[in-house]
């Protein structure tokens, strides 16, 4: 984990790629999607079969912080042919990539966001709230100054206005709050341990069954003075 962050700092990256961001987050207790970083079309097909259809393909690069805006995300791919076509479309855009990320499709109606920001007065702060398209609209979030305990994290979870959807919802079981709290604690610990991290954004964190899974994530790095 430290090696990933330090290598990125040395390369003067603004952020970690999605793949590296998730590797770092997984190391501190955040459950991430099944995914494989590939270089070739044949590798993409092999990865899709290994993960199981349907899959998503994403362009992966530390410079590509807003993949959707650049058309670098292809979702709900159900066949070899669809994976091949999506791979060709992503590569044809001519962007410099680390590779193509082949990722499982995670299905769930409930979406949350976990974040880390740095306050000028309080330092690293952990955020939890309603995610997906509602993040910026409803502003249903709670905050704590890091580091936080499991009890702190569980309190945060109960503070959002939409907390009812954490229980049984539309035939799905209650969210595993311990997994959710563990992820919040881990993000806070990252902020405390690595001053090089400016912010973290996990959005969406989709609940599949009862498991909260980070579908997309970004670790933004501090920019050193030139």
C-alpha cells in the first residue's frame, strides 16, 4: 500500500488510478468489486469469463479521473462480442492508459458514498452519506474527525436522514453495518497515516444483498510545490 502511494508521488500523479485506489482501500477493509486489469483484447475476454458475465470495462489511468465524462466506461456487457467491441471502442479513443479494467457488474438499489477530506482546522475528516446521483442533490451526509472507532462509524451510519434504507429494503436484507463501519474506520486511518492523501471518494458504494461494495473509487494526492 505504501509503495503504491509513494510511487505515485514520485511520478507526480494527481491521483491514483481506480485500480490502485481500490487496492489501497481494500487493504484497510473496504470491500471492492472483482476486477482484473488487462492490456489486450484476449486478456479482457479471459478476465470477463473468469469474473462472470455481465461485466463492465473501464479505461484505467491515473490521469483519467472522470471516466464517464470521456466515454471511458462500458457497462452491462453480456457476451464475448460485446466485450470485444467495448475494448476496441475504449482503446480507439487514443488516451494513454495503464490498461483496461474488467469489472463485475454489481446490482443493488441502495447506493452510498464514503469520503475523506482535509479540513484546515481539524485535519482528515471522514464522510458517509447517500450516494449515487443523490449525493450532490440531497446532501444527506454525516462527518467525523479521523481517526474514528467502530462506535463512531456506527453512529455516523445512523445519523443520515435516509437511514431506514439500511434496514430490510425492497426484498433485500438489512445492510451489514459492521462491514460499512469497517470501511469508514479504514478510510479514516488512511487519512491519518498518509498525509500525502488529499482526499478519498468512494461513490457509488452499492449494497449487493447485504454487502456494501465499492464500485468506483478515487484517491487524490496532495500536490507538492514546484
